[in-house]
């Protein structure tokens, strides 16, 4: 029997690489795409895994991967939009390039990949698209306005698209992880190309707090999740009918429960208190 075909973006490392390995284990034909095709020696060794170059900001790369897949396998069953990174810092200090790049990768790249697979999926009247969002796409955090809003956009896009794509038998959903220790934290882009002198003091304290907050294990009962759980969860969501938004990680469960019971405004107050007591001592912004 013909294997089902899955395309994964950002498969060089982190969740993307683990997701590619999970689909391979489950006997799929895997198109593992990445910016640098030599990034994952372990994926390169596997049968039934095609490694293809794809920077999600380059439409020509996207077209090449889709053309290759359709010509070679005649179908695209699943697209996993996983590629992404975090741009953190004061919005005011970000350059236009930094702002646009965050959305070019996390949002417009994802849109371009979706638009590229749709003609084939509509022809099949079948297909699944999973957008890797984040719990950060559901509530705001301080100093991560670009990253969070790019993930809010992914959540919004998915929620809207699920109506129109259901007309063609195509299922689209998000998987929103909480905190996991991948390469994500080492790839953070601190957006400070347009430094403002009067923000210098706060910026430096903020960076220390962000580094501490990001690198250290979040306090009990939050903690980091197990990365393999994300790959297994993504696989599971791709083969069954599930909700439009799907959360993975203990922290996502706690936060969603908190919001349901106490509302978002109380969450904002707590976050402000926790962050600003660490960054600002008694000084006000
Ligand atoms: N880790 C977490 O706690 C967490 C939580 C919620 C959501 N997420 C989301 O999960 C997804 C995967 O992140 P991760 O945690 O696995 O982080 P990661 O280890 O840093 O992996 C990020 C992946 O995205 C790729 N990428 C970045 N820019 C790209 C571009 N322009 N074109 C193609 N690929 C690109 C990277 O490729 P290179 O190797 O070429 O840089 C890498 O493969 C992201 O969308 C992230 O926002 C992560």
C-alpha cells in the first residue's frame, strides 16, 4: 500500500526533527524540510525520509518542495507548519526588519506553505494541516509582543480557515505547546537594533530576567515538558478528528484552567507583579 505523505517545516532540530522521526516510525513517507539540508545527520540516515531545502520565507523553496512531492508521490496528506523563532524585547527598540522578519517566518511563511499545498489537497478532497502555535498565542506576556502576536495570528488564521477548508474535506488545526527545552531559547532574537538610551537600564535587567526565566526550569508544578510528548501529540492530532486548538504541556493546562476560572485580567495582574517585581524593584515604567 502507498505510504501517506507528510511535509514538515523546520525539521533540522527541535520539535520538527522529532516530529519527522515520529512520522517515519509510523511508516509515513516524510518530506523533512530545513534551511540547511546538512543540519540533521540522524534524519539523513533514514529510509523514506526526503530531506529538502526550504526556508519558509522563500516562495521558490516552497514551490520546489511541493512540485517535488507531487511529482514523486502524487499526493500530500499532511503539512506540519513547525518552523518558527522568538523575537523578544521592547517593541520600540526593534527595527522594521526585525519586526517584519518575525512575521515573515512565523506567519507569512506559514501562510505561503498552506497556500502551496491547498490545490493538491483540494484535488484529493483530503488533507490535514497542523500549525504549531504556542500557549503564547493565547495570552500576552511582557516584552514578547512580536512573538506572541505572530502566534495569536496563527491561532486566528487557523480558526477562520477551518471553516472554508472543511468544504473540501481538509482539516486544519493548531498544536500549541507550553514550555519545552528545545533550541528555541538559544535562537531568541533580542530586538534591540534601535536602542533608546532611556530604556537601557530596564533593557539590561529585563534581558537578565528573561534569560533566567527562560533557561531555568519553570517552578513546580509548571516545569518543562518532554519534547517527545509534543511529537507524539502532533502525530496523534494529525490522524484523528480533534479540536481546532490543541494544547500540550502541564503549564498550558494550568494556565487555561486559571483563565477559565479567574479570567484573563487576573492573570495579567499576576504576570505584571511577578515580572516587574524582579525587573524594576520599586521603579515605575
Ligand atoms: N520550545 C518551546 O517551548 C515552544 C513552545 C511553544 C511553541 N514553540 C514553537 O515550536 C516551533 C518549533 O520550535 P522549537 O521549540 O523546536 O525550536 P528550535 O529548536 O529553535 O527549532 C526551530 C526550527 O525552526 C526553523 N526555522 C527558523 N527559521 C526558519 C525559516 N526561515 N525557514 C525554515 N525553518 C526555519 C529552525 O531551522 P534552523 O535550524 O535552520 O535555524 C529550526 O528547525 C516554533 O514554531 C516555536 O515557536 C516552541
